[in-house]
C-alpha cells in the first residue's frame, strides 16, 4: 500500500496505525504548499482536492478521508485489533472518528492553523474549545483509551491534539486529556511516527525557506 502524507498533518494517524499493526507501507510525502511529491508528481492528479491522507491500496484503488483510511487499515490487519468487531463497539469507534474529524480537526484546529483565516474565524473556533474538550475530558477521565483498548481513533486523536502546541489551545486545563497525550506519546508506534515526522517537517520547512 502507498500512503500519501504531509509531515505532522492528520495523515500521521495512518502512519501510526501501520506501525501499530507492524505492517509495511510506502510513505510518499506531499508538499502541502505546492501539492507536489518528492519526485515532482502533481498530487492533484491522484486526489483532485490535494488532501492527505490518501491511500493507494494493493489493488490500485484510491481511498481518501482519514476515517475511511484508518478503518480500512484496521480491517486489513485484523490481528492488530485496531478496530472492534462488536457491532455497537464498532459504531462507537465510528462515533469517535466523526467527533475527532468534525468537532476537533475541522471545527477547532483548522481555523487556528490556517494563516489565511480571519481573526473572527479563529475567535469563533476557540469558542468551541470548552464544550468540545469538556466532553472529551469527561470521557477520558479514568480511561486509558477512547475505547477499551488502543484503536485507530486514538491514533487520530493524538495526531489532532498534538496541534495544540502551535495553537492557543491549552491542554493544561484538561488533566485527563493531558495525561492521555503523554501516555500515547510514549507508545512505541506513536513515538516512532512522531519522531520521524518531526524530522520530515523540519526538512520541509527548510526547503520552503530556501526557495522563498
């Protein structure tokens, strides 16, 4: 499989999932500004919106959207138990993937990370912090993971919460969330993916600076 990604973007969740499964994949970096891969390919020829993650399966199918890709990886490597098989628990997994994608990723963090977003949009996004993180804080209190064990939802949640370090979102106000992030940061699959992508991100920023 080929995973198209950008360093420290939401696509890191899929890298974590592959590492958690002990699986091999080809990781193809996409520059978020130029939409070019390292070999100069225009990524928009693969995904017209130019968004990562995008997965090319072993059958050559193109799959987009984090929730879909993460569940595909979990199902492809069932021995890793990255997704529950019980009907209700699988619905809970999908529930959390939707919450992370809509209420945290898109509603809270994207406006704060977008340099072109007006200040009003950023202020409006921050108004959502308390309700969304209070909901997550309550759920994580006394729990190790979002579900009964580590799942692809945890890979996605860690990736998104990590963006707090470059936004005004202060996780120190949320002790259960802060402890959760600290625990996952020490998990081998997460630590490996995070360390690799930090290096790749630094290289990407250096290239942008050199070409400016």
